[in-house]
């Protein structure tokens, strides 16, 4: 499988491009773990203090599971606009499930989504995205901070 390394410099450039299209939101919900770095950057730039997370599991490394698991610790009752953030809409199943979950739980809230990458074969197209993905993306936060196992 062809892989593309996505560096911090690319992240910084693309996040600035993404920010040009975003308005203010009451809350940002980052999908853990892939959406957390981008959520933090967007929150800092837009000066949004309410950043929450939802945990999903659809992949184990690069192997897809049969079904998605959602672990929700959010509280969005006071909000009217929420931005859901992930790194990539690959199959799109994660974003689709999370948006459906939140829309059902909070029917009066307007939800938008943002990613750095979007695959045209995805079942869900994010509201905002920057790059089309054509291969497996290895994000700097997945690669650069792995502890190296040392042999003694």
C-alpha cells in the first residue's frame, strides 16, 4: 500500500487554508485520536475555549474493524453550532456515524465537519476539507512521536 508522510509544515500550511473557510462555533468536538491535533489548532486560532472529544474506534493501525465504537463524554446542551473535527474522511464511516449520533442526540444543534483530507470514495463528505487523499496518510503526530524500542 502506498503511503504519504504528512509533515508538520504541511499541517501548518493546510490548517491556515482551512481556517479561511471557518466561522465561529460554540464548541469544537475532536474525534479522538486523529482529530485532536487539528481541533487544538483550530480552537487556538478561532479563540474557542470549549473543545471536547469523542472517542471512536474503526481502525486498529491500518486494519479496519467490522463496526465502529463510539465513546461519548461530551456535553453540548447549551450549544447552537458545533464543529466536528477529524484528520481524514477515509471511508467516511466515522464522520457519518458521529454526525448521525450527535444529530439524533442534539436535534437543535447545527453540526459542521472539518478534515485535512477527504477521499472521493468516502461515504461522507466533510463540510470543510483541504486535500484529496489517494493513498494511506501517515500524519506527523502518528510517526514523529513514537518511542523507539531500544535493545540492551
